[in-house]
């Protein structure tokens, strides 16, 4: 398996409502056959029905309150940008699960959950290089 | 918020065991302070403790069997490659939740869950251009 991910698909309860949050955060895509596709770099971010995605993946449908074992992170270029994005998210209907604060690695970050409970971290991490195009590079930790 | 994701972090029960599965699938990274970082294009794929990630995100820890409302997709260049990756995943300890089959959009795909229940789709989708470097481009559906 080559070292890449092609799509990230979130199961959502109400497509228009879910899309609305990401639109308010500044993300724009296309809706096709009950599915929203948003191009993010070389990856597609997808919003699809909770029921449809569960069925497509062959898993029993189940509400999953609380922690789901995954987070999506959006890194920014300054602490101020962390505060700005979290404020925008809150005003767009997201729930702040952890207010922005200094992190153990010398950064600054906070978390929110979107309208369907998907967890997002907004972080400023001086140790992870952020390119002009927004892509990040994992540092060479000299580890294996 | 710029249109991008920086990191995708999976909560895992046993870091070495979880990493072992992805190594067997051909993904290699670095372990630093109880965290595995794997560079995938301009994104970092991260394995971290289930408990640590729940706490870091400010969410109550909770086992989440069944569907979690998210899937990660790895698109390949042929139907044969779908079968090959699923076979490798199964032999590496993953659970096939949906065997490979033709899809409604004219492709071919199957799903597995990894050792911590995270859902992966392996797909061949002739309608989504796959570049030489593995990045995908969402077609222009003429939709809004």
C-alpha cells in the first residue's frame, strides 16, 4: 500500500447543515448525489450520510457520543490564528471541547467537535514546518 | 480556515501493535515520545494512545465499537490492486468488514477495520484522477 490517503469521509446526520459549518469556516466544494466533495490539497474531504457510510463500510450503524479515537488537525501560522479559527468555529455552531492553551511541545492549540461530533484540533506548532501551500513536513526526529 | 488538513491522528490501544499493521501494509515512520509519525504527502498520519488523544481533545474516553462516522480511503490504480491490498491487510491482522465488489459509481472497492476499529476503504475509482504521486483530484461535477 503506497504511503497516502485519498479521501477522508465524515458521516453526517444532515448534509446541508454539516456543509454549512465547513462553508462558514471557509471551505467550498461541490454537492453530487447527496455527497459533498471538497478538494484539500491532493486529498478529497467528503461529507456523506451517516447511515450511507456505515452501510457502505459494512459496519453496524450506531451513535457514537464521546471520543471516537480520531482527530483531524488543521495547523496554522500563529497563536492568533488558532484563536481566530476557534472563534469562527464556535460562531458557526461547533462545540469547543478544549479551549486554546499552550501545549507540552511548545505550541498552542484547541479542539472543537463539528455538528456530528467529529473532533478537530486547531494548532500552532513551531516544530512542524508549514509550507507556503499549507502542507506540513514531519521533522526528522532521528527516530525509527 | 484554509482548505487543508494537517494531521490525521488515530487513537490506538497498543502503539507497537498498531504500528505493526501499518508497517506490514508498507507504511514507515518514526516513533517519538510514544507517538508514531508517518509522512503521507503533505499530511502527517499519526498513531497515538487512545487515552492520550481522548484527554488531549477534551472528550470523555469511551470504547466505540461499530461505526464511528468516518472512513479513510486509499485509492489504487486497478481492481487487482484492491484485492492485493485487502489480502495484505487481512494477513496483517485487519478485519475485512466488506469484501471487494463492484460499486455503484462503476468502481471496485472493499473495506477493512484496523486493530483499533478504524475504517479504511481500498478503492479503484476510474472517475477520480489519480496522479503519478498518488494525489487525487475531485472531478468538476458542474455542481455547486
